[in-house]
């Protein structure tokens, strides 16, 4: 009997976990290792705002309980950082100086919140909202009825914004070109959608630029956002400028990268042992004749499944035709297939 | 999983590393600080058999709000100072417990050699660059252990100032830079820990620091034994190093001379007990300490102590056996040797404390008993008890009686002094060398009342009776718990009976069983010889089923109970080299309780 | 018996013994030794020595192991402890450590000492326990009725060596000298006056003294170390023997064919008791220094 194959998946989100599940279904004997920088198992990130409803226990947010990983024979290396990939030797270099070898690698490391260059010097004053710890910190720095200043306001941000508003916090959105990202919205529609946001109780500031951010100790809200004209005060300033694929460790791995990791519709990279899925990859769209991203929970899960099938010998292609649009639902609120979770 | 947790503090922290990593020192600071902060603390350190560098050390500390009696089977936190040692212990971390480890080791790690790859899905990993943090704080990687302690303290919001006090006290007498360096390393860890959102679920309620009350002292069984010796006025000690008893001798070596006491490291265990008996013969309070193999060597001399009726105290800390066995593993398999190990009919007193405070009590009382009943007294500890730390409150007034010897009334009564005179309580007035007019020789030969060799039938009959009868009074020796019942009163479905260190686990299991609605009690037997029948028999009568959990293969205590009382008992025997598992005791209790219920129904 | 030059009359002897005070040291038990045994002269020598040194019987403890010689405590009116085979020295050490005021004398035979008890002798010697070890060497096990001992000569025929002993004998004197014993001497039971004097010197020595007493076993050894043979073999140490010269003492001890009588070696050095006292001093010194430091810190 030959050695069982070792599948390594970088990323434990929707794409990676879906892939792991399908890998196990397709190959009962293989080794599956998932790697993530986070301390926790896969959680429903879109449910993080539940902490504002008083949820203290992150286990309520788990997509699968720990036993799921045990039962499926999936090793999850958490709090672990991949620093480089050597496709020749088929090893991952880890920050903690261990090398992890793989037979087939799936890069499903997703994306991190993009911070425009102009704001990077204020990073330490910006709240993040990617992990359970971020959510707890945000709750700690947000007094009851406090004000959140959201910069950019992509769809992930707006999802949070509507939940925060519902939870009684006040929201100010400083709209930029990333408003509604990844939806591309025509100016006409944009006006309509902004109106809907305002109707939802969200203050929207348009056409003004952020000049800087300051911490204030003078009592009152802890942050001042300095604008080109007039300042904004809020307890928390949180950026949502769309996602930036998390790929630094792939630089030097010899695979093609544009903004994301470039893959064909079968999700294969230019290395025969490496696939990619989820927010990290840019898929060749034969119809549109260019590489494009597909976001949203459902898309990402679908990619995880297809990658797993193809890594185990199939030749499935991603459906790259489907269009997803922002719309206004029956309640007069903004809605999007982007927010459709299971 | 239970979503509603009562916030009751009960955290067990295991620190695992090489002997050279400062593992035990880190655990020491943790447990002392938490005890001073007002928590109940119980701790158990495991040392390597090897001397230095390679051996695995684990320091486990259980921090609770309410008194507990044993270590938990699972730890809530595992701190790895050496992954190769800690990886096999990942399994002992409870679900949703934390694993804290070096995230930036000095050199490359073999694939599979890093603990992060071994954490179970239900564990919460905290990778921390201990080494870099130590280097930044102190200029050296040596204080990694302090960074780790600081991190856990910060993560749990433990009282930083108290840790500073403990660190300062620990390094008192060393160069000031040692203290400041260690505190700097601790603080670096503390800051990082405090800034981390904690994702594991251990609960640490804040406590008000104990004030006014007698200070709780963190002490292990061996140290408490020493304190008992000192309070009882030990004058001489003779010993030969052997794990896990050695530290008794080491602490005595430092402490005894301060009060004029004399300690000699002898050439072997035979000489140790021989000298202790020689010193006992002169009237001095004397003792030795050893483990099973040493006790095996001592048995002939203990027979001499019995027949010559010379007081001596022998501390025996058991380890895995037979023979050299498992020197650094705990076991309770020297009961037979302690109680029965002698040529001929040679009963002696055997005490087995069940906790650290009991070590203190039994140690002191052993000297009283040895003197009062003119006999060797064995105090039976084990590795777990010797090395287990508990927060102990010592009595303000010395509880031990300094003179218990039945002396000769006055010299020269005209008739020759009869050393072995038959009296009402079977104890003969004893004259020691230096007493005018009472010169006599004592011997390992059977002898008449004057001590003269005599092997006539009536003499041997009488003297055998004398030597056994006189010990019976020890069952009622004042101010010591010989046996004690816990749990439900009256008739119970399951009655636990235990001895030695395992009684902590027995109590824990009993409390859980009671909560489950099982009618349950537990009795500890501290005096193994003579066996306290008057207390044990009525207890056995109250129990539908009796369960005797002990850390030996043969069921030595169970045999003792059955032979002394004629009652059958259920046995739970384990020899893992580690403390008994509470869940295994519990499973047996449940099984027996079900059986008892069925019996009652039929 | 060669040093008894003139006839001895029983009445005169009784008178002398009663007057001397030696009887104070004798118990009323009758010795169980065989008639003619050299041990009688050792008891005699011991009581005479103690009497001369004016050590009170109540302050004397005789400690023995097992063997013919070990019955000694029953025949003297001091305190006595008849212990286990081979264990006289450790018990005696315990007694001395616990009560420095006692005069401790260990008595044994060569099997008790150098077979089963061999491990204890170097340590009593190196620690310099202030006691005297009187060894009765009859080169055979007497109490068990005649087997070879560690000092039996090659070719010796006994119950356990029916085809003759093949094991070379030990040289106890050389052993004791190399162990660092502070007083090493040899006497012969057939020369009771010299023996008494040697016992006197050994007890008087402050520290561990070892007296090797040659004695025949009149019952079980009719061939090798008899009075007749020993009487011919023994000699005095050379006039110019320097008893501070350890190597010279070793040289004399090596001559087993002609055992020399007298003090081979003696040297004063701190005893175990001195060492223990020093430890107490240091322990207390450290403590008071610590207290002083604490007091000073408190004052600051």
C-alpha cells in the first residue's frame, strides 16, 4: 500500500473547510491538515455582531464543533503562519521554524481588510472586525449607544453596520469608492441605495475625504476623524475598503499572481500540485476574457468543493457566469446575495 | 456543552519542560503567588529520573476557590517550555483548554516536532515568542520560564503585585539583578497576556488577599514532614539519599542544626536505621527517611527495634516497585512491607497521612508514639504526597508533646532494674544510658524481664504478648486522627475506604457521586497498624458495598481490611505511576451503586 | 600466657580483684564462652581499663553485633546493646551522635566485622566516631560451630570448606590503616596485661580506635591459630616504630606471618562530634547573621 496522500489547506474558512470535507469524502485514507493564523476553528464570521447582543461564548459561532474535525481526521494547525511555499520540495515553511510537507496544496487563505495607503499610518487607531477577539475589543471600546465611524463601507461593513444600528449604536459611514464593494453600482442606483441606507438610520457622508485620525483623551468619544472640512467624533473607527487577498507567503512560490492567485476555471494554479479557492483566487473567466473574483459565502463554498473534486482527479469548472446584484428588498432595506449565508 | 457556567474558580495549570528550563521554579512561583492571593492551591511536580538537561519536568498547579483534595485529571492550561516533552501531554488538556508555547524557537523544528501541530481541535493555542521576549526584557533567553508565568498571569488577570513579591522573595540573597531581571521578564509576559483576548474558558474570580488570618504556607508533603519533625523536637537524623524521600533529609540538614540537632548521612539504609535506633536507645528523638528499597533493607533492624523496644521513626515515601522499580513514579505498594515486613512476629505502628497537613501531624505524632510505646513507627508517604503542594495553615501552638517516655521512678530499688517489666499497660519503665544504677543490656534475642537472653516457652509467650498488647493503646493516642468518615451519615449504598495520598481522589469522587444522588460515604484510615477495628467495622456495617481504591496491583490495603475485619471489599487497583483517576473511582461507585439498588429491589 | 611469670594464688587474686573496683564493671551473668576462650582476658582487660580510666559503668555503652564475641554486653555491668549481625558500628555511631558524654565501645568478631559488617568500618573510621572498636579475631565462625571467616587462612578445613578454604584472607589492619582510622593497634589474648593496656590506650584515644585482638578458638580451630601457634608467631613492634608514620604502619601490618603487638598508628583529628558541633555553629551563625541583616534593613 502506498503512503496516504497529505493534503494541506491554507485557510480554515468556508472554502478551506468545504474542501476538507469533500477531500475526506473522496479519500478515506488521506491526511488532511488545515493551517490558519487564527486561534479558533471556523466560525460564522457574519455572526460576529452577536457579541453586541451579549453573546460571550464563541462556541455559539462555530460552524462545526471540534468533534467534527476529530471525526473527519482533520488536523487544524491554528495560530500558525505560513511564511513561504517551496513547490519543488513540496513544503510549507512555518513562522515557528517547522516545515510542513504536502502532496497537494490548496490555498484558501481568503483576504484581509484592505487599508488604503493614506490610512496605513493610523492603523493602530483603527478597529478591525475579522476575529472573535476583534469583536470583543470593539464591544469593549463601544459604550451603549456609542458611535461607530465606518470608512469605505463595503458589503461586509454594511452588513455589520445594519446589525450595529439594530443593536442601538449610531453609525456614520464615510462613503468612498469602495461603498457597496464588491458590487459595482451605477451612479443612479448608488443614489437610491444611499437613500435606503439613510432610511435604515445610517448617517452617510459623501464627497468628503479623510485627512487623518486622532485619539482623544479629553472625554467623549475616543476617536476624531479629521476630514478635509469638519471633523467627525466616534468611539470606534472601522475601515471596510474591500478585501485584499492574503498571499504574501506565495510570493516566490513560482505561481502566477495578479491581485489574487491566478487559477483556471478548474481552480488549478500554474503549479501542478497547488490549487486555490475562495477570496484569495482570481479565476479565469472565458466569457469575460479576464481573471475575476467571486465573493460571498456561497461562491466560496462552491469553490472549496470544486477544488477538492479536482484535487482528487475530477475536472469540474466553476460557473463563472452568474451575476449578483444589490437590490432593495420588500422592507425597503438594502439586500444582497452577498449576504446569503447558510 | 453547558452554556451556563457558574463562575467557580478551578483552574489547573501544567507547566512542562526540561529539567534545565526552570519548569519547577515557574510552577513554584505560580503556586505560591496564588496561595498568597487567597486561592486554595494544590500542586504536584514531577521530576525526571535523569539529573539534568534531558529529563522531563511537569509542575501542575490547581487553583480553586473552594477546598479540593486532588489534582484534576485534565489540566485547563498547558504551558510548554519544551515541546518534545510537552507534546505527549497535549491529551491532558481539557476541551477548550489553553496550550501556551514558544512560537519562535531558536532553531529549526523537525516536522511534527512543534506542539501547535498536536493541539486537538478543541484546544486553544497561544503561540508566544517567549525567547525573544525574554531576550528583550533581560538580554538573555534564560528567563523564558518567567515570561511564560507572566503571560499566564496576565492572560488570567492574576494579581501582578503578588507575583512581584513572590519573585523577590524567591531570589532573595542573590544579586539584585537576578530579581529585577526575573521581574522584567515576568512583566513582559504579563503585559502580553493582559493584552490578549482570552478564548479558553477557565474561570478566575478575583479574591481578596488573606489578611489577619494565619498565613497559608505552600508546602509539599516532605517539607511538612520535616516541619512535624522539628516541632516534635527531633534531635538526631540518619539517612541515605533515595528518591522520593531525599528532600526530607535535605531540608532537615539545613534546619536541624539551627536548634542543635544532629544529622549524619550514613553509608546505606541499614546504617541509617541502625543509627536511628542507636540514638533512640539513648533517649534521643531520632528518625530516618527512605523509600521502598531502603525499607526492604531496614526490615531486619526494625525487627530489632521491636524486640528490644527501642523508639525510632522511619519515614517511607513509596514509589513504583518492586526492586528499583519506578523511582520517579508514585505507588502505594509498600503497605505490606511496612505493616508486615519483619522476621517473626514483629508488629509496629504504621501511620499513613492522606494530605500535606497530615504529613505534619503524623510526623510529629510518630515521635510521641515511638517514645510512648517504645517501638519503631513507620510513617508511610508516597511520591505523590511527598511532592504534592497544598496550602497549609499550621497551628499557632506547637501541638506535639515533648516527653512521652515512661521513665524509671528512681534509681537503686535494691533489686536489679528490669527493663522489660510487665505492667498494666504492657509498657515498661525505660532507663537510658547515663541513668545511675540501671545498667542493663538489651538484645535482639528473646529475653526475660531483665533483658537477659531467654528462649523458654513461657518467656517468649509473655514477651510476644507484651509487644503486641502495648501497641493497642496507640489506636486511642490523643490528638491525632486515626480514621475519619466523610460524606453521608448512616447506611449508604457505597462506602469508600482509602488510605494515603489516594484519599484525595476518593473524596473528590465521593463528592461527585453524592451530587449525582448516590448515597455515599468515604473513610480514611491513617493508622494501618495496629488496625483501628473499632472505627472501621461499624463503618463497614453501614455500607451496602465497600470500595477500596489504591495504587497497587495486589490490593494490599484491601487485604489488610479483609484480614482485620473479616469483611469482603470491592477493589480498584491501578498502577499507572500517577495518581488515581477520579473518573475511574466514580465509574466504580456508579456500578456498585446500581448493583446495591438492584439488590435492594430484589 | 607467656607474660605470667610467677605463680598465681586464687585467694590473692580474689583479694586483688575485689580491691581494684573492676568487679563494678562485671555483671552477674556467667559468660557462655568455652573454657579457655581468649574472650575472658578481653573482658578482664576491658573492665581493668575502664576502671583505670574511671569511666562510670552508667556512662558506658558496649555495642555488639552477632557472634561469640557479641555476647560481651551480658557479661559487663555497663549499658549494653546486643544488636544485629554486622551492625554494631552504625548502632554505636547513633548512640555516640545522640549522646557525646557516653563512652561507646563496640565489640565484635571478624565475621561480624569484615564479612557482613564490612561496609560500615570504613565509614566509622573516616567519620572518626569517638569510639573504640575491639575486634576479637579467632579466624573462624564460633557461634555457628566452625565455618571459615574472612580472616581464615588458605587451606583451612571447616564445615563449609571440607575441601579446604580457597579464599584468601583479608588483612584487617591494612584495611583500617587505609580507611584513615586514627588509632590502630594489635594485641594478643595470650598477653592479658598488654591487652589491658592496649584497651586502655584505645579507649583513651579521642576518635575512632581499632584494636585487633588475636585470640584462638579453642573449640573449633585446633590447627592454625592456637595458643601454641600464636604464642610463637607474635612479636613486639620494633623499638623504633614511628606510630605517626602511616606507611611504616602499613609495612608492619603486611607481615601477617609474624603479627606485631602494639600501637601501629595514631593521629588526632576532629571527630564526628566535632564536625556536628561545627555544623550547629555555622547554622546558628548564619541565622543570627540573617537576623542582624533583617534588623538592619528594618531600621533603614
